[in-house]
C-alpha cells in the first residue's frame, strides 16, 4: 500500500494496532457511496475516462453486493474499509481500480464516510425518538386527569396528573430531537476533495460530489475538513443529553415499580425474574437504560479527550474517533427502544397514585392560596396558618379535606366552609390552569399542540 518508501512490512503488533477494519467496516455503505460520487465527478471533469468510470462504478456495485451477502472480512493487512474496498475493486476490475483514488486521500475519504455515517445515525435516532414521543403522548392523553403525587426532594409536594408528568418527558424528548436536528444541519457539509490536507491540483468539482451525497455544499477549508470531528462530538453530546433524560425516566419506572410506590406494573416483556426468589419481578430493562447513560457519557468523554490538543491536520489518534460513536449509537438505540416498549405496555396503577396523592397533605398550598385570595392574608402569614392546619390534621390522622371545619376555625377564624372547594386533589389539579400547569384541560391541549394541532 505504501509503495516503495518502506522496504519491510509492519510488525505483527504494529499491524494490529494500526488496523481499524474491525470497527470501521461498519461504514462500508458510506464508503461505497462516497467512492461512486467521487468517480462520477472525476469522469464528468475529464480526469478519468468514461470507460474507467463505468468499470469502477460497476465494480463498486459488485463489491457492495459481496459485502451485503458475505459480510466484510477483517483483513488487518489492508488496515481499513477504504483500502479493503479498493483491493476488492482491483480484484474485480483490474488496474483501472487504481484510478479511483485520484484527487483524494484517505484523510478526506474517512472524514466524508464518517459524516455520512453520523448523518444516517442521526436520522435513525430521530425516527426512534419520534416513536418514543408518540408513546408518551398517547399515555399522557389517556391519563390526562388521573391524579398522582408531584414530588420535590422525593417528598410529596402538590398533586399533579400522570398525563402532566409524562408530558414533562415529552418536553425533554422534544429538546433532544431539536439538538440532533441542529447537529445534522451543522454537519451537512462535504469534506471530499480536501485530499490529505491541502486540497488538490486536479480540476475537481467539490460542489458536484457534495450534491451527489446529499450535502448542502463542500466544507470551506481543507485543513479543517480532514481534522474536524465536531460533528461526531455533537452527536455524542446530543446522545448523552438524550441518555440522561432516558435515565431519569428509567429511574422513575424503577421507583414506581417497587412495592413501596406501586405506581406501575411492567409487562412480562420488560421484566425479569430471580433465580432464587420466585416472587420477584425486576425492572431490569429500566435499570439497563439507566446504566447505559453512564456508558454513553463515557463515550463522549473518550472522544473529547482524544481530540484535546491535536495539532492540525490529521493525526492517527483520530482513528479512535469511531468506536465511541458506534458504541454510543448502539446503546442509545437500545435505550430508546426499551423505554418506548415500557411506556407502551406499562399498567399505571392510578388508584395507588391517587391514594398517595391524598395522603400527603399535598393540597396544603391550595389552602394557603385560598387564605390569600379569600382571607386577604399576606402569603407568608397564610403559609404559617396552613402549617398549623397541617400539623393538626397530622395529629388527628386525617387528610386536609377530612379535617373538621371547627378544627380549622380554631386555628384561624377567617377560614370558612368554602375552603373545602379547594382541598381535594381533583380540585387542586383542576385549578392549575396557568400556561404549562397540570390542569387536565391543559394536558389535553398540550398533547394536541404536540401533535401539530390535529386534535385541537
């Protein structure tokens, strides 16, 4: 491969450490696409003859068919998917294959292939997140009016609806999708034609290859083109943020599936048993989603550290750019699929949620707000009075809406029977009609808006 510069071949260890074919073979489709676009441009520019272009194009199709049918072999002597494809092409069509590498380098070739791969990965993630979001919207609509405890510090705070709670994750998923779309738009420039680092003296048409590969245009600086991996880092940072959101939702499922909570029953498809305790139903899928977030974060950190301090232009360190991206993509795809399946199939125990919402004095803020509105108190005074009412209800072992009126008036005479209109959990959630609030009508409107107004 290196021609006459080296008299001896690499040592066995050097061959192994230098080869990337065991992992970069994932990019064979992108490598074929990039090569076909490149040779078509070479023909259009009169750099390679029409006959050789036709032979190379047909030969690349044969190589692609062989890869699809038989897989890509790990030939360490050929180092990477680019050299393997060129060697297979030479086997198929002979010396004309050598013209394919005119006016390009493996540096711009891998930069192009990797961008194409990451772009495809983003499209796959967006499709998966669309399915996850649809599941969230469906269950949120179904449970728009079902009351559950809302927590701060994992303490019962105020009642909310399950639909409102699920719509919070819709908001997270929406931001995740926006980040991936932004990353895709920013990366959609084509490095092909930048050659090793300085461009080429051949009269190539970089705009033509960019258009053929679905890019918005060519990259603007050849040094940056071959050394830029921002697109991979942006994919990983977006994947990490998405994985953190999935981990939060997974943690909720782990908590909710436990006996002390009892908010959800996971289906058999998303649970496992114990080898010794026959009663167990473990939320292993949710726990693995939670665990995958840490691994994806590690992938992001790995590439950031690899790229830190690399001088321009290409360095061999950058061969290690692909494994963390490939690993993160696989883990993220599994995590999204698992969470979508769990949300679709989970049985939410809304009776248990309501019971706990009613038991934690969660409407105390509603009482304080009522004292401000109807009793004319400053909020801080109302807060103090409400605290005394809660303490009395706790002493008697009753909920706020079951506390006798005389007990409340003994604490403050400005309280009257109208207070019971706001002390139930249903009244509480129904009153939260401010934009973004938990009122069932708000939840239904939010679902409709998320679906593009189809139900408005």
